[in-house]
């Protein structure tokens, strides 16, 4: 079956602009996660959704970052007033339940110039 | 706080050699999960294994095997008879069982290069 998909695969934006990154989880997966991976590092947790609600957003670096999952499926990560330090690969993962293993998408590489 | 250390930044081997990737973790939790993921050049993290802290039995899956030792807080990964397709970055990760979901804490990864 289809895995986790993320769009766009690459996004280049100018400092100060607003961006949206989209994640389509595996069908039927109730849990959805966003991670950020900087060059040469492991992924770092950003936010977790169970259904439509953000159950844990403790990893969001500041209030410029926001994520939604209005219908409990597709999720959008939104970054306002982007900064060069936001440049990274943003990974989305989903799992059947909150207790099962996570399957990752290919990521969106964000470059802020 | 939880922490995962993968001290080997990069390992180079020749095909058919065995290779072990080290993972040492720190956690105050008594119940937790440990994971290994593979990240090939395409970038997508591929799930390999999850072990819970109650089960210290070693696991073997084909050419892959994992050695979990609570006494040394280690969860090492061995690839037997390595192949060029094994070339990737491998991440070890940890999550506790108390948060109600699996909040993965990753190590910095080990890049494995298998040459023909």
C-alpha cells in the first residue's frame, strides 16, 4: 500500500516568508508526528497528533511554528517569518496507533535564503 | 533526560565483512522502547526493529541481528556478510512508555559505507 507522502519534496524560500509543508499519512493511521532533521543530525521531535488534536507540541521551537490536522488525516506544518536557521529536512511519520512503530515519509527539504 | 549516543560517525567495510553499529542510551525510565532505523541516500527512514525494555532476548532477522544489554545500556546492531545495498545512515532511537505515545529520541547516526 501507499506509504507516507510529503509535499513539496523541496522548498526554497526567502527569509521572512511563510511556508506550508504537507503530510499525507498512511491510510487508517491515527497517530501522526513531525520531526526536523538538520544536516548530520538525527531527527528531532516537533509535534504529535492523535486524531485531530495536537497531543504534544513540546518540540516546536517557537511560536512561528504551527501544525494542524483538521480531519484527522492530512497534516500541514506552517512556519511563519522563516529564518535561515529553519533550513532542514522536515519529516513526517505516522503509526497505526500511538503505541505502534512509526513509518516515515521522504521528507521536505526546506532551504531559507 | 533521554539521550542516545552513536559514537561511530562513519564506518567503511568491504562487501561480505561483518559490521557492528554501537548504540548506548541513557534514560531514567524503567520502561522504554529501543529502535533502529535505516536512512538510505533517498532520505526516507526505514523502520528495522523495536524492542521493549522487558525483553533482553537478542533478535536475528536474516543478516541482521541486535544485541540488547540493559547492564551496559546498549543496543548494538550487527550486519553479517554486508552488501553494497546496506550502505546508509543508521539511527538508533529511544522512547519511554510513560508519555502515552512514542516520542522518539534519535542518536546522531552512523554512516555505513560498504564497498564492492
